[in-house]
């Protein structure tokens, strides 16, 4: 079985999972956070080299303030846990998104986590926090426009390769496989540039219930796909 190099996941369904158990939404988010740790270890053992998860979007700020505050508290705690996990499993952690929109203490913890894990040679784990793909591209264009204005970039030399160097994901290969849990069938402003040729897999399973077996199902489906990148099948050229 061919293992995708980079898997991106939209972690959806925590709130609905909690509701089904007559528990508050925040309980679902906490359990979802624990499942991220489990899937990180499983993914690495399967041979996946990059795993990127959508933890908190730019649009999530519009949720009720008590839920947002609980998510930020959970994020603070997760940064501590992730630091220990990264050290134990040799995991390199990077956070993508607009970090300027986060509180100072969270930014400090992110910086500490990224620096401490920078030399690790295990799973490359990316967490999208305060992330939106359109926002990412606008920020990239602003930085590139500033470089053009300062004369360090020639407009005639701008191409896809150069543009990618301004994205949050610079140096990270594009996802081979996207998994979205909970039955929703949309991208929700996630890695739009990077997923131009990504294979999509949607499942009704809610994120806290997503297991090794569910990940294997997604990869089996991925193996049934033929990735042609705009080309035609070889047999179609023998006409």
C-alpha cells in the first residue's frame, strides 16, 4: 500500500460528538485534542511524513465567546503537552496561520515549541491556528508587494515558485490527501493554494471517533485514485 507523504485533516465534529453524549461542546474539543496526539503517533508509524491539522480558523472567532475562551485555554494546555510529545517522539512542530491575532502568552509558547522541536527528525506536524487560506494569501501578497516596492523582488520574476515562498507552508510539500471528518463536504478556507491537486476523502465519522482503522480506510481509498496532474492515462496516448 502506498502511503501518502503529506496528509491534511479538517478536525470536524467535536461539538456534535459531545452533544450525542449529553456533554458540553468543550468536552468534545478536549477529547478531540487528545485524539490528535493519538493520530500523530499512528500516522508516523504508518510512514506518513507530514501531518497538518486545522485546529482553529479565522472564522472560528465568531463562535460564542465562552467557547472561544475555552478553545484558547485548551490550546494553551495543548502547547505544553505537545512540547513533551515532540521531545518523546522526535516530532517537529510548526504552527501556520496569523499568529499576531493570538495572545502574547500563546505566541510565546508557540515560539518555544517550534524552536525546541526544530531539529527533530520524526513526524513533521503542522497545526493551523487562526488560519484561513484567503487570509494567508492576502498576507503573502502584502509581503511580496512590500518587497517589490523596496526593489528586492522584480515583478517580472514573480511565478508560482516565488509566491509559495511567502506562504505559511513554505518548505512543506503540498498535501497528497485531505481527510475531513463529520460528513461535511467542503474545504472551509483550508489550504486552498496547496490543495490544487490533493485527493479528498470525506467520512461521516466524528473526529473524536477517528481511529487508526479509519485512517487506513482513507489511505486505501487514496490508493485507488490515479493522480494524473492534468495528464491523460498512458493507454489513452497509445491511439
